[in-house]
């Protein structure tokens, strides 16, 4: 008689373990069985890369076009309005786009017009040929600096406007996609929706960070201050050659001063410590004082204009690369929650 084997009886109440389901526990072990990794062929990988590239490109191209259009519209507006503030000068060439039709020429780069002005010396202004030539040279330098800061101001205004508008657009797209993703859950959501959502979040983060990276608030304020200051100085030159009245420098440390007459309305120029912002001031051993007088000598007025040109001489541009969005930190923080 054959010897009977001792086998454990099967428990009919214990369900069979399906090894194909995620988290299934293998027989005789306490560890869940890992899901098999799905392998893709090189052709399938290339197809997926192509699909996602077209998908992301189909989102980014309209976003970049809209961003350029908004920036161009704002820059067109600034280029047309800023030269109107210059009183005694006129634009040499008007912008090519017609009023209200800038959107039709968004691909054309707005160019700040060249400012022109002529100086006619009144008979009461006693200035020789060399002094007149120097005043004209200073006036042309004022116009060139006015155009420099006006062009920078219009460009920064366009970038700032585009950043604000596109922040709202990309945030709205990300919010709509997030609504559909949360309705079905992240794991069950379509991969295309998740891909566009991540790209929308990234682009929205950069649009939010642009004003901080390029210090648009500070740069706009500095260029606006310089622009208005140069316009005021150009107007003063026009007034001086017409009336002979203008400002001169007076040094309190010197009893005689630098002008022929120290009577008149005066004001103090702030020192390096008192100056607000990052505007440079010329190095001087004492505080300069400016007085407005009638019948100013041409040499004194030229010295005053040289002082003002040196005082406002600055390139009002700054950056802060530390404000770049740190997506690596966001990803690391997200991993810690898992």
C-alpha cells in the first residue's frame, strides 16, 4: 500500500491571491509583489516624444505670441505718448503705426523717435561763438539722453504690462485644468491634461517672477525720473537762450562762489548720503547750491549744465537672478509629502 503524503488541507474560506493585482502578497512572504515595468520600444518612445512635443508646443506658441502682442501694444502706446511731454523739442520721425491700429502691426518693433530742437540766442544773452557752440552741444546731449531713457521706459513698460496680463492668462489655464484633474484624481487623469497643467504652472511661475527678476518697478521708476529730469533741463536751456535767465552753481565753502552774483532763489543739492536711490552724484568736497538768477553769464550756466549732466549720468538697469523660480525645491517639497 502506497504511503500517503501529508499535505495541508486547503482552506476554502481563504481567497486565492492574484499575483497580477497591485499590492498582491506572494505566497509564503509578507512583501507585496511589485508591478512589472512596462517596456517601450524605441519607436513607441519616439512617438510619445513627438506627441508631447507637439502638445507642449501647441500651448507655448500661442502663449508667446499673446505675450509679444501685449508687450508690443503697451510699447506702442508709450512710444507715442512719452514724446508729448517734451515741450521745446519735437519728434523728428513719428511712429509708422496709425493711431488705434497698432495691433495690426504687432510684429513691427516700435522705435522711440529722435528728438530735435533748435536754439536761437536772444540779443540779451551775451555768449560768444564758443559758448554758444558748447550750449548747443549740451542741448544735443540732453536730447540723446532723453531718447535713451524714453526708449528704455517704453520697453520696460511693455514687458511689465505683458507680464501682468499673461500671469492672469496662464493662471486661468492652470486653474481650469486643475479642476478637471481633481474631478477624476491625479492617477486617473489623462496624461495630456497633466502635461499641459505642469507647463501652465511653469510658464505662470516665470511670468510672475519676471518683474522681480528684472526689477521692473525699480527700473521703471529710475528711467521715468531720469526722463523727466532731462526734459526739464532741456526746457531750461530753451528758456535760457530766449531770456537769459537760468541757474548757476554756488559753493557755500567759497565766499566768492562760482557765479558773478549770488542773489536769487536757491536750493541745495543732496549729498551722496542724502541722495535717495542709486543715482550717482559728482564727487565734491562740499555741498553744492543752485541759484536761479536773471541775466546769468554763459560760462556760469555752462558749468551748471555740466554739473547736472554729471549728476544724472546713469544707466538705470538692474537685475536680480536670485528671484528665478526654484522648481527643484518645489519638487523636493512635494516628494517629502509622499
